[in-house]
C-alpha cells in the first residue's frame, strides 16, 4: 500500500513538473539595454517586434491577428512589448497575450518608471504612440509601421525576406 501511494505521489509530481515546464514563458522586464539585447539575440532572423498596451483600443483588435500571423509564419521571430504607461498590469497583459495566441512569443513589459528613456533607446523620435510594429529583416534593416499593422503588409514584408542561405 505504501509503495503504491509513493508511486502515485511520484507520478503526480512528475506530471506537475511536466505541466509547469510546458507553461508559456512569463513576461520579461523591458528595461535599459533590453532593446539592444532583443536586436542582438534575433540577429540574422526576420523578426516582428510589436509595441502595444492593455489600455490601447486598436491593440485589442490587432493582437489576435498577430497571434494568427505568428501561427501561420513560424519562421518569423515574434517579440511583443507592452509599452503601457499604466503600471502593474502584468496579469492583464499576460491574459491578453494568452487570449490572442501570443503566449509563445517573446513577451516583454516596460519595467522602468521613465518610459521616455526606453522609447528613446528604441527610436529617439518615438513619442509613445501605440500600436507600433518594427519589422527587422535578416540583414538588420528595419521598417516601422505606425498604428495598426495590416496583415497584407506583414505578408508582403515576409515575401521580401526570401529564404535563408
């Protein structure tokens, strides 16, 4: 009896461990230096970087479309950055990403009380408007979409990327 109970306990622990390792990654803090690190870690790969916010109306419509785009284009790295100025929205941010199908993307949330400094590192001319999408080609060339990104524009960008050498 004790042996059976021990076996069940071990099986339960293994199942719990397996389910926790399969969980989507949590939000990463986006702070000073994060922009350079994102660019470095995705160098040589086509990357879509999307800035959005929980309090942004157009973002609520656009996120599920980006989730579908990510599912349809697994060759593209997708990074999201919640750039809301409202602090402490971690749970709402993660819930929106989960619902939109973006939980598997690399997801960040602004984590600096001085958001202007973070925006300046990304683009000195950016005043904080969201949504904003930056498309980074394999060669590092960047193009920015101000406002909601049209999926047709993302598909066009992807078709221009060609295949890896």
